[in-house]
C-alpha cells in the first residue's frame, strides 16, 4: 500500500506515535477479554460497562461508540450531525481535511470542509465569524459543524478559553462543535484540566476520543455529550462496517486504557519526552522551533544537511507536508530517555 | 446498541460463531506482534509477508487487503468493481442483502442488490440467466457483479461444479464474481478441496476471506485474484476508515490464523461439532433439518415448546429471520463435545 | 445515447406517451410566460400562484416543487423522506425500480428498493405486511416508504379502497406513502374521483405529479401533503441541479396544464383512445389482453408474426421488458381516431 | 423557496441575466419543435443533428449532452471525470464552490473542491502549482480536475494565454481541464476568438456550455472534446433525472441559439450594454469599478446611500456576497439602451 512512510528506513521512532505497540495494561485487558462466550456487536459486559466508566470520567452521562480507527470516529461523528449539504469549518491543516482521503465527505454524502487558515495550527474566532454565513439560502451549502483538533496538528493545545470562544460563536449560530481528540490525552495533561472541562464544559458536543496512538492497538471512541445528537449513528456504524462483531476486543482496550489512569500516565510520559527533545534541539542554536511544543509533537526547521545526516543514520525524517522544510518528531508512551539522547547526539555530531 | 441478540440470556453458545474469542495461536501472534517500533498503515513486515503467504495458499499471486470486519470486506470489495449504477446479483438471504444495513449500497454509491430466490440458500443458474439483462440501456441499472456466499447463509456449501456454472454465466456477460467467504474455511474443509480450487480456479475474481468467526478477534481480508480489479481499493479503504494505523495487529491475527493449518483445524472441528449436533437432533425424531448440515451451521424446525424450554434454560434461541419457526445453531472452533451433549440432553428432557 | 427506443423506425406513435409534443394550451402558456423581466429560481409570480392553484385542486394547503423530469420528482421525493439506510417497498415492475437507472438509490445515498411481486401491476397488502420488518435492528435496512404507481406500469388503476388498505399498513408502521403519478391524470379520470380522494384522503403523503406525458414539454411537480415532510427538499433540489433559474417556464407549463381542466380533458381523451384500441384488438379474437385497460396503456400478447408485420410497416413495437411476448401500446392527449383505426387495420390485414 | 433574490422588489433588471425570457429565435425553435411524434430521450432528429452542429462550431468531433441547468452540467461533467476522492481545484468565488449547494460533491460522491484565492476572479498558475500534490498517497484526496470559469464570477475573461498556462500545469500532472462556460458566449465575443481557440485548442477537456442566461429558457450542454472522457455520463445523466423524455425541447433551444450566430449577437449586445453601463458609472467619479468590465457583468463599489436610493426606486441591488459593499450589475441579450440610461440617471440624481 502506498503510504506516507518509507518502509525501507529502519528507525521509524519519532516518525509518529502510531509506530508503537500497545502498552502492557491494554495488552493485558485484551488477553483477559479473550475468555468465554459473550454476545457480539457490543452487547457484551465489557462494552456495556464502558458507558458508565466514560460517564464517570466525563462527569456526565455520555454515549460511547467504540471504533477501530480515528478516521472512522471522525467521519462517523461528523456524518451523524451534518446534512449532506453542510459546511464543516476546520483548520486547513486538520486531519479531516488533509489526511483522511475525503472520509468526512464520503460519510456525510458530500458535505463541504471549509478550510480556515488560522494562526499556526489553531482556528481563530475572527476568521470563523467571517466564514459562517449563507443561512437558509438554497444556493449555498449550509453551516453545520465547527471541528477543532486537540492537540492540534501542529502540536499546540487550545486553551479552555480558546475552545469556549470558538464554541460560543458556533452555538450562537446553532452549529455543533466537534473535537478531533486523536491526541486527547496529550492535550489534557498538557492543560492539566479535567476531561469535562476540556469538552462539554467548554462547549464540545461530540468528541473523537483517541486511544490508539497513546497505548492501544486499534481503539477509539465516539463520545456524545448530548443524547439528541446520536441520531442514526448506530445504523451508520453498522452500515460502514465499523460495528465489529467481537466488539469486546475494542472495548477491552479502551477499558484497560482508561482504568487506573493508564492513559494519563502514558500521555504525561510522551509529553515529557517531547519537552526534553524540544529543549535539546533548541539548545543547539542551529535549530528553531516552528511551533511551541505543548503536547507530544515537536516541529523544527532543520538544516537540509541535518535531515540528510539523520536519514543516513536510518532515521525516517518525513519532511512535513505542512511546509517543505519543517520536520515533525513525535514521542509516545514508550519513548525512552536514552532514545531521545541518542537522537540529540546524532543531531549534534 | 440495538442488535439482534438479547444480552440478558446467559448461554449464548450456539447463537453464533462470533460469540467466541480468539484461538490460542491467533492470540499468541497478536502478543508477539506487540513488540517493537514498526511502520504504520500496513507497511510493517508482518503485513508485507502476508501477501506472500496468501499467494502460497492460493497458488497464485494474490493481492491482500486486511480489514477488521466482514461487512467492510464485502462492501469494499463490491465497491471496487461495481459502478454506482451497477446490479449486484445475490441470494435473497445473503448477508450483503439482509445483514449489513445497506453497506454495499453505501460503499458503491447506490448500486442495486438484485435478490434471487434461489433453491434453499443457493443461487440457481436458471434464475441468474433470466435476471441478467438490460445491457447498455441507460434506463436500467447495469449488470456488474454476481455474489455468492460460501458457506451459504443456510449452512449449505456450493460444490465446485455449482460455482463454476455460476461463474460461467457471470463471465459470459462480462460480470465479475465475488465470494463472501465469511465461513470460507468451513466450506473449504467441507468440500475437501484446495483454496485455489474453490476460488479462482472456479471463476472467483474477488474474495471476502473470513477469519473472525473461525478463531480471530477482528480480522478479515479482501483477496483479489486479478490485479486489474484492485482499482481504487487502497483509497477506498483509507476513505472509509478501514486502513488501520497499527495494521500489524490485524495482519498478525491473519498470520497466526493461516500458519500451520490453524484455520483448517479450527474449521474441521467446528464442522464436526455441527455434524454431531445435527445428527443428535435428527435422531430425536421430533426435529427436522431445514437445510442439510454441510458446514458449521444447523438449521432445524423446533417445536415451539422446545424453543421455550431452551430459552428457559437460558439458551438464546434466535428464531431466524429467514423463517419464523426455524432455529439456527452454530458451532465454532472451540465448541466442546460436552456442550453439544448438554444441549442435546436439554432438548430431549 | 443508448435508449430503449429504436430511432430508425418512423412511426413511434403508440410507442409511448412521451413521443408527443405539448398541447396548445401549454404551449400558449409558455409563450405568454416569455415576456418580461422576472425573478429567477421560482420567485416569479407564475411560480408563486401555482402553490394556491394546486392547493385549490387538492382541497388542502399543499407544497409544490416543480421539476423537469419524472425521475427527478420521484428520486427527490423519496430522498426527502428516507434515510440512506431506508427500505422503499415498491412493485417489482415500478419505474423507480426498473427504469430510473438507480436514481432513488443515488438521491437517497443508498436506500434499498424492496421489490414486491404483487398481483399484476399492483402491490398486495398481504405481501407488503410480510415484507415490513426488522425495526430498530442495526443489521437491517429500516422500513421507511411504500411507493405505489398510479396508474400502474401495467396500465391498471388502484381503487381508492386498495390505496387506503396499503396506506393503512404503511402508516400503522410509521412509514410514509409515496405515489408515483407519472400518469396521475389518466388514473384520476379513470376512477372518476377527486384529486384529494386519490391522494391525501386515501393516505398519500407525497406525490410525484406527472404532466409531461399528458400534454407538457418537461414539467412535473413534487406535491407534499404534510408540511413536516418538506425537510431538506429545497436544498436537495438545488444540490441536484433541478432548481431551474428560469423556473417560470416550468411553472407556466403546469399552470397551462391544470387551468381550465386541460389536464383532465387530455387524459380523458387518451383513455378513450386506449379503450377503443383495446376493444378493437380484443375483437380480433387472435389477441388477448395481458392486463385490463384502465388508463391509457394497452398490454396485449401479439402473435410473433403480427409484431413482425407491424414492425415491417414501420411501427415501433417495443416488446415490453415486463415479459418477452407482451406488447405495450400507449395513447396520448393527441392520439387521433383515425390513427387507432389505421393501426387496427394494419393488424387485421 | 428561499433564494437570494428578494421577490418584493419590482425592477429586477440588472439583478442577473437569468431574469430574462428567451430570445425570439429560441422561442421560435421551441414552437417549431412542438410538432409531430418523435422518439424520446434525445433520439429525435433535432437532438441528433445537434452533435454535428456543435462539431462544426468547435471544428472538432465533439460529444454533446444537453441539460436543463448549469448546475447539472457542471456537476455531471465533473462527476464523469473525477473519482469520489478527487481534488477539484477551482477559484474560491467559483459557482461550483459557492453557488451550487454542493452539487459537485453530491454528484462525485464526495470529491473535494480545493478553493484557490487567485487574483481577482482568476486562478493563478503559481498558486495552482503549489496546490497540486500528494499523488498516490492514500491519506490524501487525489488531484483530478482543474475547473475555470469563463467569463469568471467577477466579470473578467481569461486570455487564451492564461487558459493555456493553466492547462499546461493541469495536463503535466495528468489532471483534466473543465471550463464552466455559464457565460461562454460573453467571454468568446469579448476575446474575439473562435470557440475552438477558447476551448480544446487551449487545453479544455470538457465544457459546460451555457445558453440559458444568454437567450434560452432552460438549455445548457456538456461538451466533451475527447471521447475517452465520456465514461459513464449517459448513465449518470439518466440516474440524476437529467435525461428529459421530451428532450427535443432542450435540443431545439440549443439549435435556435447556435444557428445563425444568434448566441454571438446576443452576447455582443449584452457586453456592449455592460460597457456603456460601466463607463457611465465610472464617469460619475463617485463610483469605482471593483473588477474590469470584460463581459456582461459590472462590479462597482457604490456608496451606501446610493444603494439605498436605488432600492427605494425599486431596483433590486443584491449586495454581492463576494464582498459586503460591492454591487453586481448584469446586462443581458435584451437590455435596452434606455434602461441603462434610466439607471444612470437614477444614480446621479
């Protein structure tokens, strides 16, 4: 398959956080879930209890649909609340706009992603305000959703204040707020706030809760904060082949992930490693940060020679699509101190 | 979630083969795959080697796309080779027609499933011949695919002869042959033929290779026997959220499954248990088989009182939608001899 | 373009009612509408007044959306009230199932047309009752609409009683009733009832009101009897390219058509000509009616030699797809007495 | 219906060119076409001859599909040559992006319109070059079409040189060139070049040929310069309800329009009137042109008081959505000298 990552390079570490396996607690949960005969399609006990566990974490009765991919979560969430002629406002760098091969358009039946320039990786209220319009005019696609990514594609994290300001505009126009939380945990521990504060208390209506990158195998969840937004989602899940028959295995991953603060522990570690890496790079004086390091991603402008050297050392430096010269480095739940040191040493050599 | 299976009953055994966990070899493969940092999106080594392993099994260079659900496999396979205005001929009982909430229609952009009455669970060449038509006339949806299910939804197995006869008509009209192999292994060991014989040697162009039911967690594969049919499939996979980032975990399941004849062993066991169950039921004289037991599903007409008794004993008897009074019993890779005996004893009490 | 009708034959009369031009009153209305500068997209006066005129005809405040084709009317009407995973129950011969190249599937985003065998060209309540099911089960496409064709594809006309019986079942299950009225006027004058009686008073929720065949150029209308069903229709119309900018020209056709009972006069004439033709054919004793002649279509089994003779005389005998040997003859608003005589004479020669 | 134009104002002249009726020659052609019994669905003689007539005009064997709306032409043309995951590069002001309620997305099954900022109303080669990319990477929607509007939405006209430069980039990357020619004739006479020069000789692959605005009732045409691009278009036309049964009436409009240079005469007149209007406005010194007047549209920045005065005089001044203060004035085939004078007099009062 044709993908962005060159398979011939050996050291894919720092290439992304999806190059990792599952953390021990999640693996353990999967092994444990393997026992016994249980009802399929999410009617097993693990899946059932998940609703309560997530409701506790979010301090609200939420509705949870486990899925196996982030693209599925995003596209399904958006399609549940947008008409086929809806406008979905998002940052031009956003995963839904750039990295899902048009999944939101496919699932919604043709909704339009309206790309906003933003400031760095974040949507600005000013631009959003100017973009929303055309209500009720049949010639125009109709404003329906604002989608933000937390943490953003640039490794930045929206403050609660920023989320609230965007939500306010969104709701004033009767649109809905979607959060792509592929790196939800990394943003959460970065802000040091509660899951409730970063979502529904700040105006989020529907969340793609990411878990794969931060320690699962293939487990995400659509989390709905308002029952009325469920709509046809159960049917859309089945209809798209995302209602797995042995759902217990996805649910078990999520269970292992959110139990005993495993997810927060993993995210804290990844963020710390990113900070260490970021600080180390900046201290060389040759390297400039492109965006502030606020979660587990580091964006730096590396001199061309440095990139070539790293590649010759078998690191896989994807020169970000965001900008030709910017390199993205990603840490994960299992990034080791010595791996960061080794990388920094390779750089300064 | 609203599904067909009542979660309150305890003994879901025999309710389906998707109530089971993974077999030990598959679980082991998953655990083993968890180690290390590897490229995502199917660019890992396990995924890479899979192409060769399947090619060996099918005695032909095949192209393999792992997926996490059978509905995804079917819908993606069909959408890769049908235009949006295509006719897909299938048995009226087929999973794609009845049990996928319209996934084929969604993925193809609106193709029409043409339901055939068939004989029991199988398509007949006579009816198929009479149904295909309207070529080139813009008013009519255009014949594009014939899809058969092996083993069928009634637990029967198409003979090689029958597959070939259907393929012949299909190809004579320049249509393509799809096989829904949700229970591929069960059919294969039932016929005691080679994977090649049951597929491309009999005219199958594209196969949904099922593995979940017969010992995996969530692993299926689209297998393409003619490179020209790949079309846009890589993009369709990504676009539908079915290109998992940590693909190694799906590939590992498939690897564990097809290595060392695990899949054949599992299927043989399941079929044997079905035979034992079927024989036991028929020997009561009160019970009639609805369809011959040729794989791992038993369809019987049970007296209403017997169903009630079984339910009272906490068995979960789904009264098949195929016909009000027919009960479906499914055995699996881990069905135990004593479980069959226990069930038969409950019946005859 | 590849269509069903062979263009080389000269005498396409009786081949269909869409081989005719517009009746004088409709042409006059179009010419009159050409004057002046008026607002586009249906905001002109003619379009505005149409709502009131149709409301008067139907004895109820209806909502009217003019369109330029029957396929558009049907597909748009169905898509306004069916989810993408809906079941639309219809006769297996119905235009939406057989003659629209999958337009309903396209517009609805993949709904499933469930073909019923019916009795002759009509749906039966018994079969309908047995087909509707699976409510709330995510594996199944969900019952949403029952669509009947009036007059039917076989030239028969549902009685009010029959419509009411079907509507009753439909509404009992909370589905909606659609009527494909491509030959609405012909059915209406055949039954000699009021437009209200044949529609909402008998349970019809949404109507495709045909006008093209019976004296217009390209004018149909979607007529909605319950405001709540309008849904997103205005956007769907625009989104599909069916909101014409110079809408006045479609509206003018409809205006000329429904004013001064032009439509009823045209339909009566066409039906009378069909009756005359039908009677003449039957009186030959060699020819048997396939279906009773109740509107403006005659279905007869002609001996093969007779078909060949007619074709040699340059008549264009489309051997109906419904059944190999059955020939369909259609009369129209402008069929002349002598044309019927000439045809009968050719037959008996 | 909810549209952009306020119906209460009386003088909609200058509001658009779709507020006009048909020119006498087109009306005459429609009346003439009404006679006789002819085959439906474009198999009539008028429709047949159209292929040759257009081929003569374009100095090349072209394939022509008449349609009844510009939105239909655009969406169908794009869907014939873009996959569902295609990128369609267009100006951010373009009709397909802003004014078709997402028709291209609907027809293509979810392709992505990539809006370019351009310079005034035109795409620039520089920006286009930077936008095309991501070939073969499954995560990204795939570059497929570049669409330009001639004349542009700002009333400007691409020079042949500009079209060729854009086409060169487009074809270098194996994309296809679409031209939205809603005001094709106005652009053509403005450039004073041949239809061939402005289209295939400059690299256009498929054209939406507009006729409605410039003197027809409801008639457009998809014109294909390369047979291989026809693809499934005949089926897509039928499937979307745009294959009218009495097609002769659309074909007749086109015939009357392109015969005897009617279309060129109409366009020249409209352009002249725009020039006169534009010159008159600029001469007031209070008014500045927003874009050069190169076809039949005038874009001016009017002082707020002037807009209010015009509206009080019952002119309908739609304050363009392109920019809050800019007013668009459109002339047509039937704009009268005295109407322009009257408007200018109202302004300067």
